[in-house]
C-alpha cells in the first residue's frame, strides 16, 4: 500500500460511515489495507470473499449470469448493504461495497480483463468499471488496480475526495454509472431500500430497525381504532408499536407515489409510520427481525391459510419457521365477524405454532369499526 492510499484509508476510518465489503478474489488486498490501518473497527462491519460460483450465488441471493459484470457487482453490493443494515448498531450510515473482476490467471482468457466495483447506499449506487490492457500487468498488478479502485469507491461513498493513483495506462479509463434518489420514498418505491421511516415531524430515514411492535395496514383512512389497537399492544409488550404501510399487498393493487404520500400525511404530527414493499409477513420479518406483529382476527385467518402461500402447506410452514427463527411473533385482536366477536380462541393455530400467537383481550381493545365503513360514510357526507 502506497502512502496516498494509506492516508486515504486513515481518512475513511475517521468518517462515521461503516461498511460491509465483498470481493470475488480480485480486490482482496483492499481488505488487508482497510484492516491494516488503525481505526478499522470504526469502518469495517464485515468482509467476505464469495469466491466459488455457489458461494457467489448464495451471497447475492440469486443465480447470477456473468460473474464479472456490473449487474453482478450491483447485486453483491446490495447484499452487502443489507448485511450492513443487519449488523450496524443505531442509525450509523452504512454502505455495501462489492468488487467482481476477471483478471490474469494461469491460463489464457478469451474475454477482456476487467473490474467492476459497486457501492450501495440508501440514496443510490455507483458502479465503477474499467477494462484493463491485456498483458500489460501480471495478476498481482491487476489485483492492485482492482484494490485501489475498491478503496477509491469506498472513499467517495463516504463523502471523501479521492486522488489516489489507480495505476492505469493512458488508454484505460474508469467509467462510472450512477443512480440517485432525491428522497427515501422514491428509493423504497423503486425497491432500492427495504423501508423508509417517516417521523411525526416528516423526517425521512431509510432502513431503520424496529424495536417492539409493528401494526401493518392500508390506513385508508387512519382511524381511532388503529391508534387504540397500537396503544393496547404497546401496553402488553411493554414497548412502542410502530405503524407500517406496505406499498404492495397480496390482495390489493400496489400503491402509487401520490397515494403513498397522501396516506403518510395522516400520520404527520401524530406518530411515525414505516413505508415498505413487504407484502407478506415473512418478508416483513426479514426487514424487522425480532418485532411483534399486531394483527386483527381477519388478518390472522388469512395468515394461517395455505392459500396465502400459494396453496402449499409446506410453504406456509417454511414461512412460519423463518419468522420464528427471526424472533417474530403475533398479537391478535378480536374482531366482529357476521355479528359474532371472533378472537384467537376461534382460530385453528396448527403446525405447532401456538407459542407464536397471543391474544389481545377484548377488555383491553375492541373496535367494531372498519376503514370501509368510514370511506363510505365520507362519500355520503
């Protein structure tokens, strides 16, 4: 590591941002450089080298096409970002960094020698790509270029100017592709981030963790029953309950940005609300591990029906095992159904999942009110 790279790594360690890095072999020296300079624990949350195709597919969460490509680098960077979200403490800013490359080896390669590095943050991503002149360097030389590019990309992702010499030939150029989101709502609508929390004062933050309960709904409109249900659940679990609005829904059309903003507006000045694209509870559990889902009797009926999982009981059981492993459980409020007040006792909680469900007693909460009735009343007014 040259002196300019060393100085840049020192400056990276002085920033508040933390990172998860993943490299597919090439770029490995960058991990040593970052870890070898004092202060590394302030920056590096995790570093991984998914080298084989199986390991790479597993890390990226899907079967990949060409390994050394901008698309693969982006998918790796997203997985690194999601791991950083999982590992961080508090709301420290995080970045996922990925490097994939095809460089010199012990056999002749037909394709171009190239390197792609992507950094993934809540507000967008940057992909740096460079094609290397074949035969100009040995494997170690090309690896040095890839590693300097990783450090440069990380530095720029955490807000630093980078002037390190990548060691490129005059004919070699770094091409940068950038995607930016003007606000977290656009990022979650596009699926770039998992969720956005809208504070009661309108402040937006992406991918916040949730501690306590989560009350999901369409909130069309938000009414007193929702608030009282959240209060009752909070009393039971002894922790706050946060509202969650999902853009996508198993039984309803997806919401457009205008409608999302309209429904979020109801919470301003009253309570925070999370906006996500997680339409099923196992997906919500991945975003918010350890939370308690607050649901009504009617939602619990759907949740326990195999139709909710494509008609397969095995898929339903797999989803519940995943939710249990993620530390999630359910609080169920009763609801009037055909003039009969139905509760958790009326449900067949099968597959040995009884310990995941607890009732909200009617003495603590009962609201014979529906959003549909309120919408109809509004139209008639």
